[in-house]
């Protein structure tokens, strides 16, 4: 895993926790923020996965 994948996973997890806590305290604004963090985390993970694929492809070409 690269740093984008790790950071994305963490951000997604934080967003899920934020969303669930905001449901308990009935805060639609915080729920929305939690959902946004989840989406940002998923996007950052995808970027990390794409970077890893490019790195792996570059290594394969060099071999």
C-alpha cells in the first residue's frame, strides 16, 4: 500500500464514524460532512491504486 491508499482508508473510516455519531446526535450537517469524507477517502484510495498500477507497470516494462 502506498500513502494515498492508507490516507484514503483512514479518511473513509473517519467519515463513517462521523456519519454514525451525527446520526445519534441528529445532526444532518455533520452527517453530510461524514459522507463527504467517505467519498474523499474512496477517491484518494483510487488515486493510490492508480499510482501503484502505474509503478508496477513501469517496473514490468523495465524488467
